[in-house]
């Protein structure tokens, strides 16, 4: 057998065959060429046609969209200047960035320290907490929204703290619901870090906090970024809590767009162009974040299986 | 031979799932330790900074555990918009809400809708995701671009996906026009009995990349020797896929199936933005029904009971998932089996 030319690969390495080797390519081939092309074309079209359509519809006239034009009969960028006030996207985006951004930062910080304790120390209830982290990721939001709403409104009745309708209420809610997944991401990340550095630091007299700040933090920033981004996305994508707990001035972009879309029903031709432009603007930050951190995020997705 | 092979396949699938998670960590992170390697012995018991658990713990108790108990309590009250303000003193009616939910509300219909829609979407996304993963497994020019493109539907926020499809599926909209050119007239997408299929279709569009990701992580586990062996045996591509490659995908895909089902059943945003409330009866899935009962009909107690019943429904796949996950020794929530 001609195993001498074949590279034996340990399970940890990637799947890419030796570049430039035609034989390798033949051996690794999974699908016949034509079928592969068909699959790629079909799936590519499935994704790209709707995406392209968003662009085209956002520069089209509303009548054009309503008549089912794919290629706009008239181009105009007006929609992109109108949405800031008509959809309320200026306020919406500012609130979204504020709430989701704060959620991301605080959740990343909390999840590092929580995961650090969970991974490196043993104590009673550790496994229960780990299991709870996984379970809590699947608690349906619709189950929580009413009790959380009641709890927050009780806070204003009994404690005199106004939570409903403020960004604070949303922030605390998103932070809490982001924590289980963010922590789980950090737990899987910290497990991959070698323990020796921490041990060496301890021998040198570092405290627990010292280890966390001087060893763990500098080493685990990719994990921190991932857990922060997932927390950000949770806040950015949420409609449920934001639709119940915000007022017009504290609305997030998601709710602004949803309300704008729902209010277009009936009567004249809906402002399709503005809807598509606003949808694109809301999607852009998320897509850009993904493209920049794709390598890390894809792993994080499969780790916890959460969007 | 056959037992050996199947054993190896099983192991590989396990490590695939675990590696999928592990790659969340750095790609350069060394130590490809298998799921069975003994690693937890060095856990420190002295000088534990357990106080670091307090901030997260307090948050979760106040915002998750307390409301959860509150929800259960509320499901036994006759809560409406008048009694909500003083919910503590609302009339206690025991299990009446549950009885009403089970007997005279659309709850059972919603359960059926939720489960069937989740399953249908899953049945279609599985082959799509697997095909995508198999097609992009080997390097070719432009593969990185294709992989990024495949992720787009998954990356787009649900409310954006729903808004866009809502526009495309308007009567006489782009989809109707496109189908009209080939002579198909489907009728109304966003109203009436076909809304169920609309929901399934849009969910499929949005969620197949998730299956693709997990299938891809499973394919990484196929050792090079396996390719060599099947090449030597002259296996046809279909046989190679069926008997050699697919067994590797079993672990990751069962995981994907469970998590995907949980996502679909819990998905509120997609039907909510796609159809608005009140939703057509054929898409009144559980989250929508619970929401409408609370915030449109103001039957808060009944809604809490419905939410509790849907939690029980969620608990089934969730329990299987938690059982399948190794919390400690494996690097990740990989399937244990």
C-alpha cells in the first residue's frame, strides 16, 4: 500500500487535503462533479436570490415591489434617508446598540469569572450548575415574558423603581438570558486552556483574582469575544421582550421594524421599499460581526447550538 | 471487521461532536484530547473563589427562577387586566386554568401545530444541510465564499427574515410573479389555510444552515484512512457516502435534531413578525397562542397555564439532550450514547 505519500492526520487537524495533490483530491472526493455543482448552485441561489431581492426592493418604488418586480424599474436611495424617522430607526438603532452592547460587555465579563470557577474548582452543586446552564438555554421566552413583566411592574408598585419602559429592564433581562449560553461558551473555552500557567502563577503567589486577570483574561480573549457577540445577538434579535417592555422612546430596532411592518396593513400600498431598507440596515451589523469573527463564531454555534 | 468498524465510527462521531465544541476555543489550541481522557482530577478544592458565582447566580435567581415560580403561581389565579395590578390578591382558582387550557382552548391544536411544523421543517432541513456539508467538505476554488454565503440565512435576525419574506409573499408579490411565469398559482401565502406551509417553508429557509454546520463538524471526523480504504475498495460515491461517511454524522445530527426541534418549538419571532397578531388559526403555534392569550385577550392566568404546559412539552427533547450531554469529561455537549 502506498501509505507513504498519504498524510496520516490526527483527529485534531483540519480537513483540507494537501494542496496541489490531485490524487488526494480524488481519494477525498465525496460527490461526482456535476452533482456537486448542482447542489452548490441550488443552495447558492436559494440564499442569494432573496438576499439580492432585499437590496433591489430597497431601492425600488413601493408600486414596483407591490407589482412583483425583481429588477427595479426606477432606482432611488430615498428610502435609506426616510427610514430614520418614518420607521424610527434612529432611536431604535441607538437603543439596540446601547442595550445589546451593554449586555455583551457585562455578560462576557460575568461569564468569564463564572466559567473560571466552574472549570477550575470543585464544589458541591457544580454539575447541577453546568446542567442548569444547558437547560436554561432552552427555556421558552414566551414562558418567561409574562412573569418577568409582572415582576418588573411590581418593582415600580412596591419599590418605586420604574423598570418597565426603560432600557434598564431590557438590559437586565437580556443579560440574564444571555448568561447561560455565554457561560457555557466560556466553560468549553477555558477547558481547552492549559492549567500549567495558572499553577505556575499560583506558586509565584498569585491570588485567585490575580490568576483570573493576569492569566485567564489575556489567554481567553477569543472566547470572550464569542460569548460577548452571542449576548449581543440575543439582545439585537429579540422581539418578544422588547415588544412588551418598551415604549416608543426606548424601542429597539427590532420592535421598530416589526411595528412599522404591522402598521402597513390595509389601505394604500405599504412602504415596502422602506421596510426592506430598514431590514437591511438592521441586518448589516450582525452580518458584519459574523463575517469578521466567522472562524470563532461557527465553533461557538456548534458548541451550544444556539443562535 | 464489522463490529470493529462500527465501534470506530461511533468513537469518531463522538469526538466529532466534542471537537465541534472545542473549535469554539481557538483553532490553535493544542491538546486534541479525546472525550474519554481522564482530566478532571486536578480540580482544586482549596481557596475557592466561589463568590465569583454570586453576580450571575443572583441575576438568574431574580430574572429566571423567581419568574418561573411566579408563573406557576399565576397559573392558579384568575388573572385578567383588572386583577393583574394586584396580582397577589387575585382570586385563587386552583387547576381551573389548566382544565380550561386542555378542554376549551386551542391549546391542543397549537401543540399539534408546533410539533408537526417543527418536525416537517426538520425533515427538509436535514437533507439540505447534509448536502451542503458534503458539497463543501473538500477544497475548491471559492469554497470560503460559498461557506460564508451558506451561513447568511442563519446569520440574519429572525425579524429581518420574517419581514423580508412577508414582503416577498404578498399577493402579486415577487414570489407569486415568479411562480406565475411557470404557471403555478398557489393562492394566499399569508392568510388562510396555507399559512402553515408558509411558516414551514420560511423556517426551512432560515434554519438549514444550522444542520449544515453540525454536519460539517461531523465530516471533519472522517479519518483520512477511511477515504483511502474506500478508494482502494473502489467504492462508488453513493456507497461511500451511505456506508462510510454517513455513520460519522449520526452523533452530530442527532444533536442537531434535538436542538433544532427546541428552536423551532420555541420560535416566537418568526410567526409573530411573518403573520402578525392575531395570527391565522393555522399558524397559532404555542408561543403565539401563549402571547395572544396574555397580551391580546388579557387572560394572564390561562396564559401562564399554557406556558407551563408548553414547558412540559419542551422538557421531553430537553431531557434527552441533557442525558446525552457529558458535562465534564467530554469537552463539550457532544452526544454520549
